[in-house]
C-alpha cells in the first residue's frame, strides 16, 4: 500500500470543474460589483434632483443593500452549499477558496489601476 495515491481521471475532472466554478464565481461577483458601482454612480448624479424625500431614498438604499447581499451570497456561496449538501465537502472548500482567491487577485489589480 502506497502512502500517496494517484488521482483517478474522475478526480482530476472533478478538481478541474471545481476550479472553473470557483473562478467563474469570482469573476461573476467582480462583474456584479462593477455594475453596482456604475449604478450607484448614476444615482449619485441624480442626487441634486428630489427623489421623493428622505424616507423613500433611505428605504431604496436599504432595499438595494439587502438585494445586493442576497445576490452576492448566491454568487459566492451557492455552489459550495450545493456541494456540501451533496456530501462533497472537499470540493466545496476548494470552490470557495478559488472564488476568494480570484476576488483577491481582482481587488489587487483594481488597486494597482487606481494607483496608476
């Protein structure tokens, strides 16, 4: 019996799919953040015009904030939760770590662009 087992082709395919899901989730989250930033910029330009008063503006902000949290939660945690429910804990952690790593890389790249 060997101390190190060779991975089967199925395990390699699963690992590749896991990484692809993680990368896709990170990129999708970054795109969503960019779209929200563009939307907020457009709303800011309308800031000089009355939007119905303080209460409705505050309610809109809170509703948009909660909706954004739901969308972000689905993008980041959707696939890992699905994998955990199917008993694939290792793949779930790998997917989540890949997503976080992609978000960190994109954050670093945006920071570098801002500094230039």
